């Protein structure tokens, strides 16, 4: 596992128009920005886990973090995201999908940075197209074919 260390920049967001968005996690590894390709459901789950984890932290809810920068080539497609405690910081692990030979990456962030990521991620996820009432899939304006 590649240990990136402590990062001061941790953002989840999307590029593209609703219904055709690409979701990314962006960090600054000290040597510049890095991006990781994720699914919308992973962004939603990360935000929910962050909110639950931080519910025991004192203080006001975090303001949303920044938008994504213009993304470059992703390091890998994320298969699994892990969160844990690391001496007052939050340890984050990003594991590639099983068929990707890339090595997982780990880094640590301040709880406030995780809170800012969660606030922005919840807004990003909510900005997508509404779900189809029949199948639950996103109802894309001009291409939705309901499998139900």
C-alpha cells in the first residue's frame, strides 16, 4: 500500500452534466493533485459514513469543501473505500477494483476536512437526475430505458 501521508486537500465531486457525470475523489499528495474514479454510490456512501463518524465530534457542521479542479488522468478506479481512526486524524484507504493491478493508496486528513468533503459530496449526489419511480435508476432526460 502506498502511504501518501497527511493531505490538506480531500474533495469528492463530479464533472459533466447530470445523468452523464463522472465521479472523482481528488487529493493533493504534496506533489500535486491526484484523482480517483469512483461511482456515485461510493460518493454517497463515503459522505454518509463521514457524517456518521463525525456525529460524535464537537462543533458546528462543516461548510462544503471546494469544487474539483479540472481533473487529470485518474490513478485508478476505486473498488473499496475505508475510513478509520489514526491518532486524532482520519485514515482513508482507497483500494482499486479487483482486476486492477494498482497498489491501494492511504492517507490521513483532519476531521474538519472529512466534514467539508461530506458536505460537498451530499450536494453533488443530490444534484443528479431524479430516480425513475419504477426501476429506481436515474431518469436521464433523453435516454432512460426502464428495465421494469
